[in-house]
């Protein structure tokens, strides 16, 4: 018989092991340096190195506005999430906070949506890595794809510090690559890079103007930019397994502004300055197009190595994040109890294995049933926006109930919070209007509707958890402590 885990310790000290028979609590095995690099590397994926070329083609040089808007939104959302995470560090992050502030149905729904999002990140990144490695070695792409999953899943199964150490070096290599790109790009812009065919910033206006496709195209570019930023929130999940979660979360939230500005906006500025927005060379990737124009030797090989590192990092984080969200849902009795079981080293191995197995099944579906895989991927297309919306609404509801100020506060509350909610709603409407994103929106909304329905039924049947300050059931009774998920 399983009982609810004890309330978290009020300080940054490691939480005591629960006595519910599921094993010890998650260990505080992540170091401060690892959390720092996880926070920096969380938003640096293949979307920056390759995918950004799609946004450039959609909006031209005005894509800079698209990325500035997207970066501003993520900064605001992270400040809201940071306010809640510093007050209550939890591996369930925004899912747990939504549960407390909005109701069990909200935590259940957004938790499973987020888990599904990262389950699909596993095959996306594994397939990308497999294709790059296959191009370098001439082996079938499915072999390195599955091998990469096996390696990183095995590492995650051993101890959380293994995930942290892998991610530390992955993130460090990505940062080195971006800094080197920005330095070379800056030299080229000022005409100081020997042998470069690209210099100056005339491409910002000389190929049809700054916004050659008009203002609507800037909004289209915004959608691509928005999904490139997914991953900032992972640090609030990982910090719960660090020695000083509150300190690490505060540090990570403060770093969001400069890392988004430097890495994304800075990189896109270099790209649109040195390469015409309508250049066919962008099809190979924005970074590679710039390096080719600079006449950097071995640009293709360099980018292949950087891409393998980037997608490996995202794959590593996807396995970790999906398993921790499944673990959190199970501990709240909103997922099968077996997913809450931890090993002697404090690793939720069942959650890691289950998430990985489903991710592998999606990889296999890509090769055997590509049309099915396409629909699976589309079903996660708007989940990032839904997550941002839930974070904003949760922060608004939580702040309204607060009696004492926290260590981190959202700026200009409630005005910026409400403006963020309105902006996200506008972006969702934009997805419904633009033909290229309608399938993603409707499939994501359909999945969300099903989960909200299931969550509402569960809440009606079992009630809210005690301590939320709301009526726990229709009869006003608290749910049974030993109620198991159904």
C-alpha cells in the first residue's frame, strides 16, 4: 500500500527518504557547475545551428525581430517559473505548481503533455544524430540512432551525476562553438577576417529590404523562433536534484537574459548580416552557410561534429526530463505507481526505462511507418506554448494567494503576467491562421483536450490533494491516502 510522500524539507537540505516503500528520494547529486551549464545549454539545440535557417527564409532579416520577441517571452516565462521554483523547488516543476494553484486536473494534464513532448524529442534527436553519423561513416542511420539512445539511457540509469556530467561537457562544447562562431562573425562583419568573402551588414537591407515579406512573415518567423527556445525550464527540474536548489535556480533565471541575447539574437544577427536571406546556401544550415562564406576550411565537418554534440545533449536531457516528469506524476499518484520506484542510488529507473522504451518505439515507427511518425511529431507542435501559458496562469493564481513576498518576484505583476498570457494566446491564434501550423495546433489541442478530460474525471473521483486550500471532492472529503492511479 502506497502513501503520499512527506512534504519537502523547508530548506535546501536534501529531502529525507520517503517511507512509502518506493525507495529513497531523488539524490542531490548535481553540482553547481553542472546546473550552470545545464541552464546555459538547455536552449542550445539543433534548432539554433540548423533550424534557424527556416526562420530566416520565412522572414528575411526581420527575423531578428522574431527572435527578440521570442526571447522576451521566454525571459518573462522563466522569471515567473523562477518565482515559483525558488519558493518550492520540485522535480515536477510547473506541473506540481499548477496542481497546487489550479487543481489536480491542471497538474495532471500539463505534466503528461510535457512528458509526451520530451518522449518525442528522444526520437527526433536520435534520428538527427543517426543521420549525421551515417553520413560520416556510411553505416545505416538507425544503428547510431539506437546506439546513442542506449548509451545515454544507460548513463541516466546509473546516477543523476552521470546525466549532469554528460550535459556539462555537451553544453561546454556547444558554448565554445557558439563563442567561436560569434568571434569569427564579428571579425568578418568588420572586415578583419582574412580570406572571408562576407563582410559588413549590407545584407540587412540590400535584398528586398529589412522585411522583404512584410510584417506577417515576422510573425511566421516567430513560431520557428519560439520552438527553438524550448528547454530553458529544464533547469528548474534538474535543480531539485542539486545541493542548493534555490541558489542554483536564482542563478539560472538571472542568466536567461544574457544567454538568449548573446547566443540566439547575436548568432542570427551574424547570419543575416553575412549571408543574403534568400541564399540557397542556407538550406544546409545557417551556421554552415556563414562558415562557407567565410571560407573556413572543413566547415561541413565542423558543423557535423557540432550537430552531433548538440543533438546528443538534447537527447540526454530529453531522457532525463521525461523520466523526472513521469516520476513526479507517479509520486502524486497521477501515473502508475511503479514509475515512482527509485534505486538505492536515488534514480527513478522504471521511469527512465519506460520513457526510453517508448522513445525507441517512436524511432522504429519513423523507419517503418513514417506517416504515423509525422502525426506523432505534429501532436507535440503546440505543447511548448501550452506549457508557457500554464506557467503564466499558475504564477498569476499563486501570486494572488501569497501573503509574504518570495526571494524572486515577477516584474510589474500582474500587468506583465497578463500581457504574457495575452501574447501566447495570440500566437496560438496565429498557428490556427497560418496553414503550415494548423495540423500541429489541432493535434496538440486534441491531445490536450483528452488529457484535461481525464484529469477532470480523476479530480472529480479522487479530489484535490490535501493542503491545496480547495475543496478536495464533491463531498468535501479528502481523497484516500492509499488511492492508487486508475
